[in-house]
C-alpha cells in the first residue's frame, strides 16, 4: 500500500533524513489502541464500585460525605488486570481502564445520588405524623425509587459534553488528574518524577495518549519488559514505570489493611471513636472529642488544607462559641446532643443559612458569568448580522468560513469544518499534512492505526442524538413514574414534573462549577430546589415537607450524576476513550449501584440504630430542617437572628471568593459549604479531617512532593475502613459483645 497522494500543486520535498523521519513518526496522531467496551472491564468496574459503594454508604450515614474515588478506581482496575496479565487474551489498555473507572464511579455515587445518606433517613425516621410521616419504604419501593433517580442526569450530561469539554475546554481538575494517573500506569507520558503536564496543552481528544502501547500485556509478553517499545528505550525508564504502579498498589494494600484492622478494633473498643483529648468535661458536656479514624484522616488529605481548615473554623464557631452561648442563654435548654431542644439542633439553623447563601451567590455567579464574559461579543455579532441581513440575517446560520462571525461565537479555535472540505468518511485516509510529516517517497506500508487529528472523538464513538433524545424522554418519564409509585398521591404529579426539569437546569450549573472549581455543589443545589418549591407549594398542603424533600433529592441526583459522567468524560477525552463506551458504562454502573445501594442501606438500618451513636445521619437532619424552614415551620428562639447574620456574612465571603479565583489569597477566604459542614458535624470528625488536611499541606507544600502517593495513601485508609465495616456489621448482627 502506497502512501496517500497529497496532490501535485507543489513538487514533493526531498526525503527526510532517518533522524528527522523518526521524529516525524512521533508527531503522527493516531486513535488509541485497545477495546473501549469489554465485559471484563465492566465486571472489574462493578467489583471496584461495590467496594466503594459500601464505603460511601458507611461514611455517608455517619457524616454525609462520599467520594467518587476515580483515581483509586483506576489504580485498582489496573492492579486487577496486572495480576491476571498472564491469562489475558488481549492487552488491558488505557481506554479500557477509563471504562473501569466510569463503571465504578457510576456505581459508587449511588448512596448519595439515591438519597440513602440524607433524604431517605429523613423520610423514614425524622418526618412527623403531621408531615405525613414517618414513611417506611419497602425494599422494592427503595429499588424503584433508586432506579428512577439514576438515569436522567446521566443522559442529560451527554449534550453538555461538547460545550464544556470541546468548546470551552473546562479543566475538570480531578478528571485531568485521573487521566494523568492512567497515562503513567500504562506508560503513556511522564513518570511521576518527570515534569508536570501543562493542562492548557492537554485539552484535545487523545492529547494525553502520547503513545499507543499498553503496559499490561498478554501471556506472550516478556515479563522483564512491561512496555513493548519499538525504539528500545532504556530499561531504566521502564523500571521506573514498573516501580510506579507496583509501589502504589503496595501502598494501597498496606494502608487498606491498617485501616481495616483499626476498624475491627473500634468494634471491640468503642472508646476509640471518641477520645477525650480536651478533657472529660469538654467531651461529656460539649462533645469535643477526637475520632482518630484513619479514614477521616484520608478524607482530610483528599479535601486539602484549605477546606479542612475552613471546616475547623465552622466547628470552632458552631461548637466552641454558638453552642455554649445558646445553652447558657437558655435558647437551647436541652441536652447538647439533642437535635430538637439542644444546641446541636440550634446551630444547624445557622449552618443551613450559610449553605443557602453560599449556594445562591456561587450558582448565580456561575449562571451569569457567561453572560458577562460573552455578552459584549454576542451583542456585537447580533448587530453585525442585523446590519448585513436584517431580521433574515438573525435567523440564517452564517457560513463557517465567515471568519469575523465564527470567531466571535463559541469557539476561538479553528473548527473541524474549516480544516477540510472532505467528507468525514474520508478523514481516516487523508491525515493532516501539518501533523503527519512522513516522507512522501516512503514505499513502506503505512501504519494500520487510524490517523486522527480532530478535537473530538470519531462520529462512531459518540453517543448518537437519537439515543440522547429517546433516552432523555424515557428517563424523565421513568423518574416521574417511579416517584408516583413510591409515594402515590402524597406527591402531586405536577410537582414531580417541575422537580425533574428544574434538576436539569441546576445540573448545568453543577457541571460548570465542577469543571471550573473541581467542586460539584450538590448540597447547595438541593437547597435551592427546596427553596424554590417552598414558593410554589402552598404551606397549607398536607405533604409540603415531603414534597420539598423529594424535589431536593431529584435535583441533587441529577446534578451529581451529570457531574460524575462529565468528570469521567474529561478523563476519557484526554486519553482518547470512546464517549459512547463511557456512557453505557455509567448506565450499567448506575443500574447495579441502585440495586446494591438499596440493599446496603437496608442492611445497615436493620442492624444499627438510625440515628444513633455510629450513624448520626446529620445530613438527614439538615434535609428535614431545611424543609421545615422554607415551608414556614418556624425556628427556635434567637436562631433566626443568627441565621440571618451568618447568611449575610457568608454571602459576602462567597462573592469575594468568586472574584478571587486564581489568586493566591483565594484559599484564605472561608468557604460557606465547608464552614457549614464543620458546624453540623460533631467536632470529632472535623478534627480528624483537619489532621489529614495538614498532612496534605506538609507533603505537597512544605516538602513539595508529588501528590499521587498521598492520594493512594488516603484512598487506602478510606476503603479499608469502609469495606471492613462489613465485618463489623456481621459482628453487630450476631450480637458479639463489645469489650
């Protein structure tokens, strides 16, 4: 097969010298090798997702915190296939690893996405009879509810992909970091000790797939050479790559075992969960204890020093100032740990106000920022079109080669249409001359790989518009039907329809926030939905509180799933993975996760007291208190004044944080959500997380070390306690005595 003819307008250049030709070969951009969707990849993703799902349910019922764990998912998936490498019929590639972490992520978020760590406990244990509660859902209704919430957010995220990933190229920091980790594991890019990658240059499709050979080979591979390098690079680099993955796997297993052993010890010695480090008076009277859980230290490592210090600030203000003040003034006369009459419930109102203020200001900024940024250019384009063609010019789409108009719209980079007028079907046979600088006189057969130098995946790897349209309609109808089946006439049909469509609008802001800040403000989004429904549902309605809870749950589910898929799509985009494979992987993971989460939730609630000492479900109280607040149920004495003050202060702080993004002093401005979380969680969790945040600072800032081992360390701590809690569950159900 001869090299493709490039035309005869100019005389062909002389043949490249061998050195230049080898360099040119490296500039040819191919589609990554490997199978994008495999049954073994799905199975591995479900296995990893099951571990994370147990972990997230456990920690979610304790504090309301969950993690998508995308980087540990990739590492665990790689470790599974590395261990089985001699028995693989085809190599485990980076694009297949992307599938593994997509499936695992879709399954892992279901405890929060389906409301099992907040909304459902609020309905089952905290709703009063006057509020049509408590509502105990049978197992099949829990599953129907879960399935109804787990699809529409995933489907709705697909059409957002082109805008936020292809055109605007939002960073999605965690998605980028996961892509880099997968690249390092599979020997595609810089090693951990190499130079940092430039995120601005790693934005196009497959831009981190720098080479196309997997690290995990089949049984025919040479065990001494994990990467088949055609250029026969030095074995020192290969040894470093091998050490990179093996040392990370070893660290993950060691920390998993240590954390798991500590978890077993806490069953027999419950005092380990509440150490009175500030004395017995502070512990017994004011609840100032330390839970030295390695999992919460790991959570603090992942959260980082800024977030954990802000949470500590919330704990100091809430439990060190407001709680004693409310107790001594008689505003909260009950026991400190009483949610109804004690200061534990009193300070929640201030934390709620802070969360609402933060949500309104931050999401308003995200919503209106594009108008402020692109508004002038849009108005200029509008005027120009009107001057050229009147009203007809406003309705007729301009040609892509009209540079002045095209450049002022939504993409400042050369569009695919302007690169070539050749039909898309011929693109693989006509590589871009500007990229593939092969010798035109070369008579050797061309590479069998498909050359691809476009900004997006090939059309056959994209989710079709027909699939999106039909899937969106079916998922919305199924969500509405599932809520009606679960709650019957208690939740009116019109309220459910409004909740679903409002969830779609709010999920857009959630996706944008995640892409820009690496934080998906699902708690704030749910509170906004609750606030909106307080305006449209009459307070006299018998189910006003229940409707409020359902509306917030639907919005939270949509935003969480859309953000999770978009984060995964960013990872896949950088590594050249098929968006279609990721989409169906997420659907499978969400489906299995909906079933599994319902089962795990019912297991924990059947064995443990909820709310109780181990599972305090603080987010359940936050949900029910918010619903009562916005539906006019009243506040405790003096809680209103402090709530308004907190809202005003943190509205100003949040606006200042929005303006300070990218500046060195941004981290010093308290974040509303972090402060609020520190308020409504007891100090024992916050102190442990702060220790983790300080470890993060010491490792990354003071020592200036690479952060991948730190993330692996934290992940092992979290997964160890979360998964070994299953053993504690069995011990508790068997009524094994504590020591």
